[in-house]
C-alpha cells in the first residue's frame, strides 16, 4: 500500500510542477499548452526520471559504440552513407518537425529532407526513407539517446514507444 501512496505522491508532485512550468511558459513566453499536453509532459518526465534512477534498466546500460556522444559530425566509413536525423516539437503550432541529411564518406551531401507534421513521427520515417533511396552500408545517427539505446536493447518494450522500437528493430534486420 505504501508504494502505491508514494507512486501517487510522485505523480501529483510532477503534475503540479508541469502546471507551474506551463503557467510560466504562458506568462513569460506566450506559449499555451492544453491540459492534456501538460499531464502528458508530466508523465513523460516522471517516466524518464524513473528510468534514469533505475540501475536495472537494460536500455540505459547498453555499451556505447564508437562515435556515441561525439560533439561533432564524424565521417562514415569508405563506401558508406551516414544519415543524421533530428526532430523538434513546436507546441505553439501543435506540430513536429523532422529533418534528415545523408552524406557520403567524403562528407558530400547526397540528400536532405525536412518535414512538418501535426502528429507524432517515429524513427521509422528515417528507416523507410533510407530503404526507398536503396543505399547500402548506412549508418543512422540520432541525438536521441533513449531511442538509440532502446533499439540496441533486447528488452521487450510496451506502449506506443515499444511498438515503434519493435518496428525499427525489424527494419534494421
């Protein structure tokens, strides 16, 4: 019973914090957020915080690969392609922006793509784009550590995020 009480207290605290943060965004930055977005952001923050505190989380304990955490772009191996991805959430427009840049082993630009959607985009967008381009020997680069480590992990994952990760793993095969 006590653990349920602690769980509820943590949820109440993080929702209060998210309301305070949303209020400050409205007052100081003129950014409006719906109640659903405030609660969703609070839940996401709490989940990420719990994962960061857990020593048993498989995804967070994955070994690093050469280039992980690099502060500048690193060329791919000869005769290969590196696709760099990034995304941004535009709360004021309730949309998501997504960018992809493909470069060859000399650093030359092969292709670039930018999209704005009014729904959540997944990492599968990059993988399906790579597939359509019919490139071989491709390195996909992202600065989203949670996604990278989740894809590398063999741990089963739940909810929508887990479904996206599962599809990414299948596309990587």
